[in-house]
C-alpha cells in the first residue's frame, strides 16, 4: 500500500455557507480499493465528493492526503494527485474526444500544453481502457450521455492521478456498460494501487463489485466491506423496505 496517498477525514463537516450537510466524519480511504458511496438523493454525496476534490472548503475538520492537509496544497499539486469526474454535462463546442481526453495531461504539459510521446501513449491507453478509441474524432457535443461519461472518465485516467473521485459514473450507461465500467474501475484500483471513490445509486452492483462501502444517511456515514455491512444488518437497515428483501449471503436484492 502506498501510504503517501492515504486519505484521512478527521472530524470532517461538509456543506454550503453556514448549512452543514454531513458532520463529524472520521474515515480513511486506502490505495488499492474501489469504494462506493451510497445514499438517498439530497443526503450530501455530491457535497462530500466536491469537498474531497477541493472544489469547496470543509465547514469543519480537515482532509489529509499522506498526512498533509489538502487545504495547504496548491492547485498544481492537487491536479497531480486527485482526478475528479462530476455529473455536470460539459458545455463544450468544437472539441474532439481525443482533445478532451488529452486535457487530462494538462498538469504535466507545461505552459504551451504540448504533449510528449509519453503523454500521447497515456491518452491512447486511457481511451482504450474506457472503450472510446473509435470516438476519437467525434465532437463532444455530438455524443450521447453514456459516451460522454466514458470520455470524461478517460480524461481522468489520462490525468494519471493516484486518486480518482467520481460522481455517479454509471448514471447514463446501459446495464452491460455499468458492469463493464465498475469492473474497469476495480481493476484500475487493484492493479495500479489507486484510490477510486465513487457515488452511485446502483446498490446491488456496488455490493458485489466494491471493496468497501460508505453508507450515508442523515445521521452519518457507516463504512466497511460489503460482507461486513451485510452480515451485521447495516445494509438491510439501509435499503430494505416494503416489497424489497436483501439476501446477506448472496448480496442481492429481491422484489416480492
């Protein structure tokens, strides 16, 4: 495990202005894991992700990467450590898919933004891994929602950061593509020892394909492996309702 990039949340409170959304979070994100954040709409998942990505400051507590508070890091430092894929649709005209993915290399290309052969190779690999190579010459504004989401993930991969944060990365994908994307993110976490932390509403997929879960409610966050949280009843309390049954052995849901 690369301890340099362990993320520690110490008594973290997130929110906007004076309004706290989540309070007093103590948790750790470790390299080599795919971690899924689950919770109902409006509970603060996106706010937490934006705070972890340094898009907005915490209201209290702190976030440390490798022991250093992210509030003390420069934007240049952060861009080489944390890649972020948000759900907002980019309003971009006259840019090809390859140009967009190549923007992931901007933290390394210097003032003129010229890609080296090594940069070009990393762009090629990111596009291959996400299955967007055939879209290389397409304009971003002509893509479907699912295609655009894959391109934005490819851009984050090209950024080559040890940490990738994703807000609903499977939201616009069909079922086979959802499974493919989650498996890809899991492989990247395991093989490249990345921290990959994502929010999702795909509960069953998160249960079966994640290394760790963060279950977020108004009362706080509970963390653990899917098996741990299934066996102690946390998952059932979190998702089970009338007509929905959870099998803690198979980590599957049944409607009946």
